[in-house]
C-alpha cells in the first residue's frame, strides 16, 4: 500500500482549526481508497517567531523537501507586521522549492449564493493561474536614509522570459484539459508598466500561437477587476503576474460566494520539489479559537493535494462530498449564513464520503 508523507504547517489563528479538519477528511478518503497518509506536523509560524525570532527554522526547506506534499493552514498575527510573516515563511518556501505556479479555483457551488445577482450554481467556474516566484513580489530593493525625512524605498519587480513563459504555458495546458470554455485571459498593465508587462504580453502572444484551439483575450488589470464583477461567467483560465493574480483571485473567491471556500495550490509542476496547498482566507484572528471557521477551503486543498500526488479518485470524492454538503445546506458555517461549527461541517463531509 502506498503511503504519502505530508508535511503540515498549521500556522496561526484558524489555520490550526481548519488544517485539522482537512487532515481528518484526507485520512478518511485514504481509508476508503486504500492508501496511507502520514502527517508530520510543525509548529512554525507566529508563535515560533515569538520564541525564536524567526518564522521557521533555518533548515526548514530541507525538512520540507522530503515530503510528498505540504499542507499549510494560515500565517499571520496582529502583533507581527505582515511583511515579516509572509517573507519569513510562505514566500521563502515558494521560491526555495520553485513552486512557480499558484492555482486558485473559484466555483459557485450548489447551495451557495453569489453576492452578484442572477448567477445559478456552476455558471461561475474559473481558475486564476498566478506566477508565484518573481514579478512584483521579488525581494529586490531596499531603503536609503531609513527613518529620516528624506527616506527612499526602492521596490523592483522582476520579470524573466522563463518565468513568464512557464506559468503562461501552464495556463494554456490547463485550459486544454478543463471542461470549460477553452479560453485563457491574460492580465496585464503594459500601458503603464512598459518593460515587465510588455515582456509578459509578448510571451503570452508567443505561447498562444502554439494553442490555436484556445481562445484568448488580454485585459488591463483594472478592466479585469471590473469584468470579474460584470461578467464573471465569461472567464475560464486567467493567467496573471504575482501581484495581479493575488488580488484578482480574492475577488474571484468572493463573487463565487465566500473566501471560506477558496483553496489554492503552490505547484512545482516538474515534481522536483513537493507542492504546497493552502486555503486563501488567512489566519482570521477575530474568530480564531471559536470553532466557527469554515473548513471547506482547507478540505478542498486536501482534494487538490490528493489529485496532485496521483490519488485523483480520492481527491474527486472529497470535492464531490463538499458539493453535496453545500447543496444540502444542513451544515453551514456563519460565513455562508449558517450556524454550524467547523467540526460539524467536517463530519458532514466525512459522512458524504
């Protein structure tokens, strides 16, 4: 029997609660489909930072490399600046393990109401493919005359042809496989950013010529934000830079009903390094410890994780169980208008398996 080794970083706030739910659901799926899962949990995150002055140990990447996959809960604490938590844990993992593709699906599930009017279940079904290791989040820059009146901050975005091409190609290859509209939309701002985004545009056009069966469009990011609200049903696969993909994927999650349903994957498609799966919702300290966080995004991360490691049937079963729970409406957390707790929703998913 194949056994998968999963490294777990539950992290902060509700991350601990939802990660536990996802682990239980994955264990049940493994039991049903005849494979094993072993979880190795790490206490990295904000509490680790308070004790050690860093978000994770110096050899963290070496530890993670031994895994088949990584499950992350959430990172963030009100008493630590966000740039410290992000640059201390998640971004070094993405870059160090070359997880260059970020995949963020947004599906309007049965039983979930979009804040936009007149969209029935299934009509909104898109996936944002975000460049994940360079672009606007590249750690290039610095301060001059720090904390003085004449202080200068320089922040440089880094766009490489290889970085643009590999993520854009992934988006086209996904569009070929998806049962969708066979359309890839490129998000750009080349009217204002005349170097990095012009390179992005050229690479997009070059790759598009290799996929004549795929319809394409190119939108400036401000127009894309408008159209995510005005015509979200028209999008299939969206290819975007690090910053634009980050912002637009949160918007896509909200138009699909709740950020509590937003799962994501940080992938190294080559398989040289393990990939990381995380819900998008963050640590939500305002509700942490109350047992009411929506665990479905983390559970859907478990579905994506199992599919990625080769257990597609088990991953699909989890996703279908989530659909049935949402469609039934009996177990529903407050973000979806219900009063169920995290554990109740977790148990409903397990029952549907």
